């Protein structure tokens, strides 16, 4: 699990992102995550934990581990889906849609499944 997280963190850092947009992104993530109901916030953490991206407590609280796993999750989804799933972390609407999709389980196939499979087809 830690290896996957470190690889994704390296990938994210290698994108050459500057500190200012990252601070704005962090604030968007914090504000949107904090607006979730407690059970929704815990579900987001559970989804990320199931993908091996979050190793913190499932407590519904926003902190550095939650933030890092959300950013890593967005990068992982883009990579694992071969670009079919792109998460917009630059707008309140994009972040809210990402968190909603996580707590509703709509990204599960890409996070810890094969992605795009149709069970029972």
C-alpha cells in the first residue's frame, strides 16, 4: 500500500506543479471535504483506503493524510482508467463531484476493480 502511495506522490510531484495552485487546491479539498456529512466523509476515506491510498484513521476528519490520498486518488484514477476518468481539482464543482462520486462508490471499479467491467453481462 505504501509503495503505491509513494509512486503516485512521486508522479504528482513530477508534474511540476507550483506551490500557489497547490495551496488553492488544498483549500478547495479542505472546504469541500469539511462540507460533507460525517458518514459521507468516512465513506470517502474508506474508498481511498480500499484502493491502498489512505492509511489514516477512518474518522471523517480532514488532515494531511486525507488530503494526500485525495490528490493521489485523482492521479491514480486518471492513470488506471487510461484517461477515461479525469478529476478536476481546480474548481469547487470538480472537487465536489469527485467527493460525491467517492462517497457514492461510483469510482470503485477504477479504484480497486478492473475498471469498466460489467459484472453479470
